[in-house]
C-alpha cells in the first residue's frame, strides 16, 4: 500500500514540476517576445539614427556642395536647387535625431553643435552662390580652395564616432539580453525534455497498465455480479465501465424490489428479466436463492393456510355436532356443512342403524345432499356392495379421479354432468366403522382437503357413537320400563286370583 501511495505521490510531484516548468517556459517565451520586440525596435531606432546621421553628410552637406559647384560653373539656377532642398531637409533630419536622442537619453548638446555647424555651412554655401551670381569668381575660387567642408567633416566625424559607438553598445546590450533569455528558455526546454519525456513515458505506461487493471477489474466485477447476484445470460461489454456499473446497480435494485415485495407478503413477485432462457444460470446466486426462499415462504404460507382451514373447519364441525342427539339431524347437518366447506357438489352419509349391532351386514342412508335418491333406492348397502360397501369392509377411504359415466351424475337446471372426483371415507373410531361418507365434486380434492374429511369423519364417528349410546340407553330404559309395567300387571293379576 505504501508503495502504491509512493508511486501516486511521485506522479503528482512530477506533474507539478512539469506544470511549473511549462509555466516558466510560457513566461520566458512571453518575456522573450517582449525582448525581441524591444530589440527590434531598438535596432530600427539605431539604424534610423545612423542613417539620419549619414544623411547629414550624404544629403545635406553633399547637396550644398553640389549646388555651389554646379552653379559656380554654369550659372544655372536649377543647379542651385539642391542647396534649397538641403536647407529644408536639414530641419526634419535634426528634429528626428533630437527626438531619438531624447528617447535614448543621449546627450543632445553634440547634436546642437553639429546642427549649428551644418547651418553655418549652408549659410556659407548660400554666400558662395551669391558670389558666383555677382561674378566674383576670383573670390569664389579663393574661398572654395579654403575647403571649409573639411572642417565640417572633422566636426561630423567627432560627432559620429561616439554616437555610433553608443548605438552599437545599445545593440550589443539588447542582443546580450535576448541571447540570455533564449539561453534560459533553452535551459527550461532542456529540463522539460529531461523531466517531461521520462515522466510522460511513465504516465503513459502507468495509464496503459491501469487501463488493463481496470478492464480486468470490470471483467471480474461482471463475473462476480453474474455468479453471486444475477446472470441475465446476455453478453456485456466489460470495457464499458458505465454499462458494467449500471448493470450491477440494476441487479441490486432488482434484489431490493424483490425482497421488499416478499417482506410485504407478496409471494407472487418475480425477479425482473429472469426467464426460461437464463433460469439454469441462476440456481445458486442471489436471484436463485431469493426465488427458492420465496417458494419456501409461499409453500409455508399455503401449508399454514391449509392447516388453519382444516383446524377452523374441524372446530366449526365440532360446534355443529356437539349437542346432536338424533342421528338423522346429525347426518343432515354434517352433510350440508361438509359439502359447503369443501366446495363439493353432492354428498351421502350412511350409518349402521342404532337398533342393529356393529357386526350387522348393512348400512342405511341417513342423509344426502343434492343426490338423486334413485341411486340408493333400497336405502341400504351391505358390505362389499359397491364402493361404499367396499370402503366399509376395508375400513379405508377410496378416491376416484376417473369417474365412470354410469356411476353418478351431478344434476342442475341446465342439465347433468359427471363429477371429476368422488371420495368415499369410512366414519370410524378405534378401527370400528360407524358409517361411510361419500362426496362428489367437479373439482379434484387436494391432499389437505382429504385429510380434513378423514379427521371430520373421526369426529362424526365419535358423535355417532355418542348418539348410539344415548339412543341405546333410551331403548334399554324403555324396555326396562315396559318389563316393569308387565311385571306389575302380572303381580296384580296374581293377587286378584289369590
């Protein structure tokens, strides 16, 4: 971890250093630009000063000399024109030099002296032309031989040499500043190359390695997401970080929605995007386990509902039959209740007659519900007679899911139809059969309904047993009373005879 942090800090330091070097390079480039501009401006200024200084001799003085000699030889006024032009041009030249001297902070006194000398020479040239115009040629030639221009030349050179030396010094200083700035800039560029190239190579290499690590991480995230949360079965671009992360978030949202629905008791909820094509891929991950948990909870809920249905039905049945004293009323109440509670369509209850022993060979019809009595026209069934008799004999229930067409039909105002299911259960207690209950329904009985019917038959058997005992007691009491009355009559008759 420390090594990773060290590498990250090193990259940060190198990037900061590169940024600082780039900023310095930009500043130096900007300053160098100013230096170049200043250097070019100074060079142009020095060139202009030198050119203007050269024009003092080349244009002004030489123009005056040309006018004097030309007019002196030809007396042609046109040849004196250069003197007039030089006089006019002189002011602009010296005015420009004065401004440039002030800008460079150069001593202007030498300029004023040079200007005065040039003005004197121009005045002298005008006098020479006047002499020639007045035909004073001897004096003209005599003054011309004095060569006053040479004196002006010496003054000019005394003015020119320190000025040009000063201008060259300014150019040299500007050039040195420019070269120094360029040198600094080159040094910064060199440092940038020395530091920047390895840094960029390292960063590019690191970015490439990080990109590969990120791709591996995204691929692993996608695989873990499929393995532990949900696998849609559809391919996913593992290099698309937004897609991979969004897919993971969607799976967590699906899990949250699924769990919230289950917590609210909604066991019909389905995992979004889970279908037959990817069901086999999601057997052991979160989606598959949540589906199994949902099914288990739903199964437990159904089992509890069935148990509650059975317990509640038995409790209501016990309440209904606990005070029954007549087998006929008991049968009617029981048959009607069980048909409605089990959503059956027909029912019959057979019981061993009270006046018969339990070993007698027939059952009598006690009660029926929506059943044609023509089917049991004799109202009695012996052991092994039909399915009811067979159930009585075997003491085990019989379930028919394929009912023969001639067995029974359920009738209504719209016609007759075969039931889909017939259930015949013995009404027994302690392995003693007290009767048989037969139910017919358009719907198949489920296992919990059959268990309820069997337990209900046990309760009915207990009630029939109690009713039988009560009726037998009443019968014995009646027989005993009759015998007492008969005995009393016999005793009374004997006493009369005596």
